[in-house]
C-alpha cells in the first residue's frame, strides 16, 4: 500500500512491477493510440513512469490506469454505488439502502463497467407520442450527464485520502457524487 503524502498522481509506486499491469488494458490502450513498441518506453514518454538506475518506476497514475487490481495499491480507488429508497440517507431503524455495489479495477475497466451497470439501475419512463402513435422512452437522467458525473468523480478524486471509496449515491430525486471536502480534513 502507498503513503500519499505528496501529489498522489505523480508519486511513484516502488513495489509495483510490470507483472501487476492488466495486459488487456495495456494492449487496448496501445491499439487505441496505434503504438506497437515497448510499453515501458510508452509509459515513460507519457510521463506515467520514470527510468532509474534500478529500472522502471511507475507512477500512481499508471497504476490507476492499468493495474490488474489498482485498489491493492491505492485503496481509495474503488467506486461504491448506493441506491436509497427516498430522498435522504437513513440510518438505524430508518436505514433505507436498497442496493449497494462495490466496483474495483483500473480506470479503463471501471468506467465502462459502471456505465453498463447504471444504464440498468437508472429508471426509464415512457410517454405516448400522440402524433406518431408510439410510446417513447425517456431515461430518468440523460446518459451524458450522469456519465460525466461518474468520470469526474473518478478522475478528480483526491487519492491521498485513504480508505474512502468514491461514491455514487442514487436517491429518488437525484444522483450525487460526493467529493470529500479537503478543507474539513485539515
């Protein structure tokens, strides 16, 4: 596990090795940018790793993007979806969680997995389009809006706050992506 006392995305993970990368994520990235060279050369060129006299040292950002299981190295990289019955969180006898799901993986696998899950979790509504005589589907929230919230919550997460998941909280009247208030932690 890493101590995040400095800028979390530029700090190096010394115990992390090439074998800890998810080969499928690496290969997909290489294919997307049309690169067929050495992955270490690519990661150094993209400022995701540095060459030292002892070899390659990978940055947290490389771990977040490409690790097989990034939460082993960065515990705060998990995403937790919680669906509540009602408009507020309840506790004790008013506990109102109706769905609770934890997502783990690197950013390149998390975002599509969460996107696919939320497509099913977000309700659809239907109305009769009278001129066409057919029922039209309208999602509870536009996909572009909630997907941007998910991506922002993951990308702009302060990974130096250990032990806290990234949350997606789904209420009857809103989706919420709480960001930890760093001012309150000081």
